[in-house]
C-alpha cells in the first residue's frame, strides 16, 4: 500500500492569484512574505519564504477555501464572497484584512436595468460563478434562478444570449459599463479574510495563533502609515494655501 505524503513541517498559507494577490502586496511586504511583484519573477506555485515557519501555495480563489477546509493548507486568504458561496463549516475567519473591497452584484443590460428593477417571473437565467448565492437571493424574491456557471468573461453572457442577467464581483464598475451592463442590486459586500481550518487549529494551534497575531500587527502598522500619509497630505495642503499667489506689481 502506498503511503500518503506527509504534511509540511511548517504551516501552509493558501494565497489566491490575481486581484487579491495584488491588493495584499503592502500587507505581505510588511510581513516579509513574497508578494505580487515577487511572483512576477517566480513561476512556482509552492514557495518557501524568508520566514522559516511558513510556506505559501498560490492557487485560485475558490481553491484556497477548499484546500483550507479539507486540511490541504492550514491558513488561507479568501474573499468574503467565496466564504459565503462555499458555506463550509470547516472554516472560520478570525480576521478581516480590510483590503480588496468589492461588491457582489446583480446586473443586466443597461436598457433592461432602466426598464425594470427586477420583474417578477417564475424563472430567470443568470450567468455567474456564484450559483449558491444567486439561487438563495432569487429564492428570497420568490423566483427560481437557472444558473449558467462561468469562471470568466461573465459580462459577455447577455450579449451571447446565454442569460438575461449576471451576478459577479464589481470593483469600479468600469468592466460592466464597457459591456453595456448596469448594477440592479448589491447582494453582498466583500473584502479579504484570513481563514483557518478547524482541524489545522487543533493540530497547529500555537503556530497559527502566532501568524494571526502577525497579520494583526502588520495591519496596525499599515494603518498607522496610511494615517501618517493622510496627515502629511493635509499639512502640505494647508501650507500650500499660505504660499503667495498674487503676481507682484511691476
């Protein structure tokens, strides 16, 4: 019988690639961990770090939640939207990292969104990668949603005749606007959460608690830096108002 591979001796952090990875760069830099700019030079998915008590695994956002829930990773960073969609009872989120803020929204082509907020009907087809949240939302509206599950280019679904509506993450709203879509309603607000597997907490509780505290400390330091920058900006603005602007008489 083949033996199962042994777990890594140090905690493993599942880190989503892409948008979240970039949003986390200042925090990861503060922690002395690899961040988005480092990853551009390194193609491997499993990364050792200068911190000898942590290894990083770069994965897709939904995979981060799954890996932590099943014990493949000890900690992970996931969006609140992913945590709600997966609905796993094997995860708990001790810390909101307060970065990567966005909204999960219901949207439709602009002319349709203007014509109606949401016409009641027995059935509606929606393109999304959040079928559970989408069905739950429409159930509260007394409607049945048929979900077309897409992992990318969701905004194109109405143009291609795949759906009348979409449910997707919205940041600035530019992508929706560029594709002729408009938000009808916000289903939930999301930001990055540090999540921990319940089994990992039992097996590596002390090490995980240490990392939770490190993340908290790094967040406080970043907040102090941002507050300092804001104060400096206000001071510069006040000083600039004191500069002479009237043209001297000749």
